C-alpha cells in the first residue's frame, strides 16, 4: 500500500499537469487541432508540387535505367507465374478504383465518404488485391533485380500514383 502511494506521488511530481504531448491538461484539444497544435482544416494539397514532379522524374529515370519495360516483357529470368498473378491482382485493384472513382464519384455523384455504405467490400478487396499483387510482382521480379526489386517497384508505383493524381 505504501509503495503504491509513493508511485502516485512520483507521478504527480514529474507530470506537472502535462499530458502525453507536453501540453497542459487545461489545454486539451477539442478535436480542431492535431498533436502538434496545428489547426486541421480542409486545405487541399496542390497536385503540381515540386515533390510530385520529383517523383515523376525519379520514376522515369528508374524506368529507363532499369530497363523496366523490356525486363517485364522479355526477360527470361522473370518468374512468370508469380509476376502474372501479381499483374492480375493489381489489375483487379485498378478496376475497383476505376469503378469507385469513375462510376460512383463522377457518374452517380456519390461522395467518397459514402463508398463504404454503397459498396462495403470494395475498399478492403482493393487493398488486399494490391498488397498481394505487389508481393507477387516482387517475387516474380526478384531473380532479375534482387534486393533492388522492392525499391524499383515502390518508385514506379509512386510515380504512377502521382501521375494519376495530376490528371484533372
């Protein structure tokens, strides 16, 4: 009992009325600012930032200097079973994304916040197919690039995502 009392006293002495983020307990966030005290808002990030252009340039250089297209199409070292399985799974992901973005958002005017109510299994299936497809593609291309395979695929994926985000 006495040890528990001392621990509580120690906590009270060292805490000084601060929460985990170092802000006073009386200044607890009411949900309008994040952990660093910055106000959260609905600011839209510009798709044409220098970081996005850098991703596209790095992806283009990686595509060129790794011989990505010729490797994927003609290299005999590629494990075709793994790679083709991964390509099919990533195509499933792209089809689901096209349905959600193209058909539901643009044609039916359903907000992205309503996707889970309209089609509850679309996002989890797309996520699972992308992650599984990425691992399958990685296994299929590993004999060619070895340890660089995840890096090359990550850079190419980021370049594609940024490029698609720039489309009006």
